[in-house]
C-alpha cells in the first residue's frame, strides 16, 4: 500500500499517478476531468446536485476537476438557462458549495470561464434580444458540422462587428468572473478559447476579418485572448495557475484550423504563454490525431514544444469513438482500455496531464479502475442526460 492507503498503480499508468504542480496548485495525479457542458444549473445557479456530481469524481480519484463551461459576467456570454455562471450572490454561493465538496474529497478544481460569442443562440437564452458577439459580425463558413441546416442558415446571418467598447466589456467580464471564482475558493482558472466560441473566433481568420489591433495578422488575431489572460492574471495574482483550452477544429467546421503551420501556432500560443498561461489544454477529437501533415506530433505535443509550457491531452480516452459519434448515435460507444496508447504518447513527451470526459460522466470511479487495472464499467449512454 502507498502512504495514502491506496494500492500502487499498475505499471502502464504509474507515471499518471505522480503529483503535478502548477504555480501554487499541486494535484495528486495527472488525471483531470475534462470540461463538459451539463446544463443542470437552473437560472445559472449550481445546486447541491452539481456539488455532489463533482465531488463523486474527486472521490473517485480525479486529481483536477475542470468544470463545465461557466458564463462570465456579460449579458451575451451564454445561451441555455441551465448553464452556470460566475457572478451574482446565488451562483457564487452555489459554487462555494461545489468547491468545498471537491476539496473535502481531496481534489482540486478550476472553473472554465466561457463566452460563446458567435455560437450563442439568442432563442435559447433568457435574453433573446441580445445577439451573440462576433469579431467581424460573421458566424463562420459552414463546413463539416453537427448542426442542422436550418440552424446554420439562421445563425449565419451577419451581425454588427464588435466595437472597442464591446471588446473592453468582455475582457473586464472575464477578469471580474475570475476574481469571483478565486474568492469562493477555486484553485485556479481555466479559459475556454476553443471550438469557435468568442476567443477562438478572434484566432480564426474566417471569423476575424478585422484590420485594427485585433486582427489582420497571426499575432494580431491572438491579441484578444492575450488581453483576457493579462486581465485575469492581474485579477487573481501571481500564485494561482491559468489553464487555456484551444483547438484547431470549430463547431462551425470540424476541418477548420486557425493555424496552418506550426509556426503560426507558435506565434499565437507563445503570445498567450507570455501573457500568463501556465498550461495548454489542447482539445482534439481523438487523442492520437496528428496536428500537421508530415509529423506524428499531436496538438498538445506541439503546444508543449512551441511554448515550453505543460499541456493536457483529451479526446476519446477510455472509449472507442469521439464525442460526436456518441451524440449522433453513429455506432455504439464502448468502454475500452486504451491507456497503453496514452502512455506511449506520454513517454514521447506529448503532454503532462490526461483529461477524461464521457467515460467519467458514465463512471465516477474510472480513475481508480485505471489505477488498479480493474475492468471498466460498460459505457452508459443515458448518463449524458442526467446528473449523477
């Protein structure tokens, strides 16, 4: 037995059960719960059921909980009314309960701060009169997407580009919400900068056609994200870590990318690292996917190489398929043990932490089973529709 009373980890996963430190935050192991929208916080307020949901995963051995996307303090941040937010007395009291529950189970937790930008659907929100914000008023050129055609046609109608005042308001909203999160006890901050949402829509040249300081070159397209990171760093101080989720793919087009070459990727991620990002959470559809032609290196591997910062991998760990296959019912989603492949990439220096998504929704004890080599519980697709 180890000093914690747990059985030693089996050889395949032993390195994943070593502690990991980012600034003042030390997590017990390298497994994180990936951020996954659940929409179970009526009025934006997380309740006791949300606290218990996250507590179970921490008690099941997850080192770091990255929460579902949390709306920042801005009227156009999110749409669905069950998405939690990080402002207001009731919501902050709810989050304090979540944080206390996770800490009581021995875990660490960071909130993923979120602004949906072009992807906010006003008709699903409590404020249908408020349009989603977009760098240049563009939704993005539709490509390979899971959205229905009528939805795409409606959302693709151009809106007004964001003004300087709009941009300043959103940056300030991220900073306020980050400070709120730290005040209720979170261990750091995660930023959602992926998937075609607002920050990512500044990175992507298809949605950012600006020619001012916020666009026009690769480095200028990074500036909005950079200013958000700087504002959050100023709000929370130097001791606590900032994680940043990014992706090449967009929900508007899974084949899209904001960086065509490693050099372009390095310009944007390097600017974010210089601004204060401590770890890059590289969102890819399958954790084995190569990022650029001519190299087997994955996206988290490139982030680590280009910035010198730690990175986190995600994408189908513990399962046989990727997220949209499950959502669209394309074949059966099966629990599998693919940790030998995860270990191979870890040994190749591709990442420092491992984020697990759907497998942890289905089975809160997944990390402990990975530790001992116990069989994984068969995947339960109905788990996506409830909080348990």
